C-alpha cells in the first residue's frame, strides 16, 4: 500500500480552527447588523407612509363634510354614528389622535 496522502501513518483531527470560527462569527455579526439597520429604516418609512395616508383621508373626509353641510364639523369624535354637526374620522388601531 503506497502513501499518496500526507495522512499516511499520522493521525489528523478534523475540525475548525479558532481563527476560522472567529471569522464566521464576525461575518454573521456584520450581516445581522446590516439586517437590523435595514429593518428599522423600512419600518420607520412604513409608519410614516401609513400616517400620511390616514391624514390625507381625514382631510378628504373633513372637506367632504364641509361641502355637504356648508361648515366644518364641530367635533370629530362621535363615532361610529356622528350627531348633527359632528364628523367621524376613522383611524387604524396602531395610531392615536389628540384633539
């Protein structure tokens, strides 16, 4: 039997070195940091877009009320059935409004 490999007659242990493991950990850490930063930016932009959409819808509802009734509403918190002179503006559950 001829020895064509370096392992002939010696025992080789298989596994990763400390340096290889550290490199993998650093790469995973960098990828995780990039993902977290990207997610935060996307989430912030989505919230801002959602709020902007709700404000645009509220503006349209108030303007429609003004056109139909000849005046702006006295109050906008009589939901779900507004009384005379009042309007109901719907917002999502994630957002709050202050009068």
